[in-house]
C-alpha cells in the first residue's frame, strides 16, 4: 500500500479548506489516502461529532466519505479532476460511532466519454460492509483541470 500525498495542503493553497480532506479544517474529516492494487482507499476513525441518530454515523457523512474517495481516485488514477454528476448509496448496516477504524474504497471505473462511474464502499477493519455506492464523475480534460480547477497533475500526488 502506497500513501498518496495531499498537494493541496501546502502553503501555495492557503484557501484550501475542504471538509473531506483538508488537514487544516478542524471541523472536517481530515482524510488521508492510499493506493493499493488499483484501488484508492481512505481510513477514518469515527467520533460523535459526526453522529446522526444516537450512536450512528450520519448518512450524509458516509456519503461524503464515498464522494471524497471517488474524487481522489479521479485525481490519482485518472490523472485529472472533475465534479460529481450522480451518486447512489445503499446503506447496508448502521455504522456505529464507536467503530475503531473504517476503510473507504473506490475502484472499478466504467468510462463513458467524459463520465466515469466508480464503485465505492465503506467497511470496518474486519471486512463488515456498512455502505456501498456508485459515484459518477464528469471528468475534465487534464489541460482544463490544470488551467481552471487547480489540478496540480498526477505527479503531485505520488512520491516518484
């Protein structure tokens, strides 16, 4: 498993405050990412700040986790950026706040011109699946992503 660098977190992007992945957003998820066998993964330790129903992680937070790992798949594996076009999630089990650590995965892209659909999931460390989803991204050509959307290039995410 190889850690993915967060190139947005450096001093050049002081206005970076993403709820999903900014290490400086004290109210956010502060996700870090890894690449492993064609998948992009994030691990996260839940806490009661993200509770919906008593003792359960809010479904919107779970949707954010899935959307975020999908976007990092687009950055790292597809070498561009994009925007969420569609997302569907099936909540399979309530995700307890006291879960030690969860893993969020994105993989298996299906391309259709400028759209890519990713399969995503949320599991605990022993493999129990809590949510599964599909996220469709409208992806930009890399030149547009770099010029208009501050995409730093695939190489910025990897230790080469």
